[in-house]
C-alpha cells in the first residue's frame, strides 16, 4: 500500500506543480503511515523529487507517450496503481490532469475530488476540503470508494522540503500507440508565464478602453515576470484572446499576486480570481466593487498609474538585484 | 448524427451562496437556476450541427422535477427532445453512470457536456461517461469540426491550445469557444411555444456508485479591509515589505 502521485513534466523537466503535488502526496503518506511513490513520464530529473519526501519514482521512458495523451497516460497510472497496490492517487489541477483524472476514475471505480485545498482532514473516513461554487464556498467531501483520486488546487498547499532517500525504478507499460484521439498540433507560447502556473498575474478590463492600450499591461507583466489575463468582456470584444479570460466562466487564477487594472470586480470575475493570495486593484472609481475584495489598491487613472508603476518596479528591481 | 447535450441546472452566476440544514445543504432559497454556462456553449454548437448538418439533438439531465424549467429552456433554444433522469445529482460518478445509460440506449454518436458545472465544479461527468462507454473524449474543447468520419477538435491547454484529430463516437467537455458568446441564443416566443409540445421524458435511475459525499459546506472567512495606497511608491513598498509578493 502506498500513495501514488503523478508528477507532470514537459520537455524532460518537471512542471512547477510537480513539486507541490509531491509535497502533498508525502503529507498524505505520513497521515496514512506509508510512503509516497511518484509516477514520472519522460522526465530526466526524477531525483529532485527526493527533496519533497518522495521515496520511489516509477520512471516511464516511452516515445509513444510524447506528447501527453489522456487515455494512454491514464492507462500508465492505472497500471502503476495496481502494481503498487496503491489506494490513493494525487494529481494536480493542470488542464492535462483534469482531462485524465475522470478517465482514471471510471477505470478504477474511484471517487475523484478536484480542487482540494488542504491535506486530508481525515484519512479514515477519507475526507478532504475543496472549493465549490466557483470559490464562493468550500465542501468537506468524503470519498467512499476503495481507490481515491485527489486533484490538488494550484498553489493551495505549497511545496514542503523534506529530504528523503529516493530510488528510481524503470517502469514500462505496453502502450498501444494507435491512439484514437491524436494530437496533431500544439500551439503554446514559450518563455512566458502561463495563467495556470504564474506567481503573478496582471489582468486588465474594459477600463483600458481598447486593445491598442495593452502595451503597458504587457510591459508591466514583463517587468514582474507575470502572465497576462483579462476580464470576460475584453475577450468577448476580441481585444484579447479567449485564453486570457479569467473568472467563473474562464480560467481560474490562484497566483500569489493578482493585479486587476480597470476591472470593476463583478461577482463572476471575483469568483474566479479569489483564490489568489494577494489582490491589488487599480481603478479610477472608488466605488468599484473590486475595492471590497482586494488587499491593496490605488484609486486612480490606469493610464497614469500603470506607467508610473512600471518605472518604479524597474527602479526597485535594479536596486534589489 | 444523434447528439446528446448533457445539461446541468445551476445557480445563476450572480447568486449569493448560502448553506442550510446545519451547513450540510446548499440553500436554494431565492436562487435563480440556469443552464450551466459551459453547457450552453455546447448546446449552441449542437444547434449549429442540427441546422447545418441535419443532426438530431436531445438534451439530458439528472435531476428532480424542479429542473424542468431549465430543460424547457433548452427545448426552446431548439433541442428536439429532453430526457430527465429522476434522481438527485449529488455525485459526479453517479451522474455519469446515469447519463451513460441514456447514451447507450439512445445510440448517440456525439455527447456534449460542459468542462465543469459552476456549482460543484467537479469537472468529471463527461470524462467518466466517455470512459464507461469507451468513447473518445476531448476535454476543455474550444473548437469542434465534424466532416464525415473525421473530427478536428481543439482543446485549451495551460498556456495555449492543442489540435486533436479523433472520431465518433465522441464525448466533449465544452466551454466558451465552442461558439462565441455572441452566438448564444435567447429563446424567442415561437421557440417557447414549440418547447411546450416537445417530449420531456422522465426515466428512473439505474443502480450506481456514489463515490463521494459532501458532508459539510462553509464559506471563506470574510475579507479584511483593503489598504489604499496614496501613490505608486507606497504600493510598491507595501507589496514588498508587507505582502512580500515582489
Ligand atoms: C453568465 C456570466 C458569466 C460571467 N463570467 C465572467 C467571468 O468568468 N469573468 C469575468 O471577468 N466576467 C464574467 N462575467 C461578466 C461580469 O458580469 C462583468 O460584466 C465583467 O467582469 C466586467 O468586466 P470589466 O470589469 O472589465 O468591465 P466593467 O464592469 O465595464 O468595468 C470597467 C472598470 O474599469 C474602470 N475604469 C474605467 N476607466 C478607467 C481608467 N482610466 N483607469 C482605471 N479604471 C478605469 C471602471 O471604473 C470600471 O470599474 C460574466 C457574466 C455572466 C452573465
């Protein structure tokens, strides 16, 4: 019996969430008096997981598993779970994990609970705390099946260092590479933080008046190493791509810092971004609802405040580096 | 082509969330229910398939009689027939099993659900359903083109998108992008009149697994007061020294 964690990687390197889910799995294993085993697919830095309490890695190297394929990856994990006699599987909240986990749940007749924000409240019965109603509430959910799948919310548990001796074992699964759903193209910005894993997200709304004014938003994001996001009407108007739409019906944001510029703070917007740890609002209307939901703010015209902020941050960076 | 759109009946996005019965149940008092936004994009895409490619479109939901207004709305938008599985939709696994039964019996080629419902945010019904019936599956689907046997789908991934080629039978977890916001339809009078005459069939649930059980709910702690900075200098200092985020 052990706890299995799927640690995601890309181009041979762990994704940022891998160390967080590894830390989470270690915690669950401690609670259950067992050890945590990671399943790693086409990654070349498996030993680093030992820093987060993982004692064993099942190392899968298989070219037919490039790129990600939800069904094939689910098959690999199902096989790892059975060979380790595991009863708990930990995954992240990435788009890949959310694609794969339901397939696994059906295959293993397992209860799957996504958006989990803390270590299990109890492991017998097995109960976790998760967000519900798009961050407007929490549910304390018991998983009643023998095998349990937990999807950990981004940036909710954090990484916990815990140096552990680690063994890496090769693990192979017969993959029928004749996939019925096949990737034909991946179109992804490289070298830029994504909304899913950025520490800082800079987001702007209709207050910016038009797409031609996004230069300063991108520059601010650049200075901060942040991802850019926008409110729903901004993407509906075609000012920004749909992939930037955040909120209840767009992408969720759970960054350390969320900066909202010219966004009023409608309930649907706030629901999607409220998991961010520190929220800053810049808006010229002191009555904007976002001022009730943020930690810090400036009442002012974005067209004055943002350029000034960029300059200050550049100075600040120069002094602190 | 037979298309089934799975619809979740959810609180309107502006709803204030409260709990009742010792915080064990969602308080529906004063709450307006609507078609789950992600499902509405799927339903609209299905209408396009009906109009342009002659598809038959049914809608299904797991719920008690109180969800019927939402189903009538889907019929008014243009679905041909509705199916209600008469059970409380408490658990994603259970819901997926019920819908799988409908899909199997009805011989649907394409099933469109939402990426997640905005109430319990489980995000698992389409995937579990696909897996139970061994159908192909595309999640967070933002584009779906069907050309005879070949299907091209685009899914949203973290930081971009991925194009997939697949085939029927297929299950899709949809969201905005399947159609644009401006393509969404508000039922007109004729649609509403016609919806009254369309079949809304009620079927009893099959035995299924309840994999999870929400024991208790609560709400986030109320937010402390905001600190307003008088100028940018002060803001940067606060973010560095106090919040420690830069
Ligand atoms: C079913 C449904 C789902 C929805 N889902 C989402 C969602 O997921 N995400 C989302 O964002 N919205 C969502 N919405 C829309 C939401 O209700 C709001 O309409 C939207 O968030 C408003 O966007 P905004 O803040 O950019 O624009 P507005 O509400 O127009 O606000 C613009 C703000 O900019 C400020 N401003 C103007 N000029 C300046 C200036 N020069 N300097 C500084 N500030 C300025 C104004 O004071 C105002 O507060 C949804 C709505 C519905 C009905």
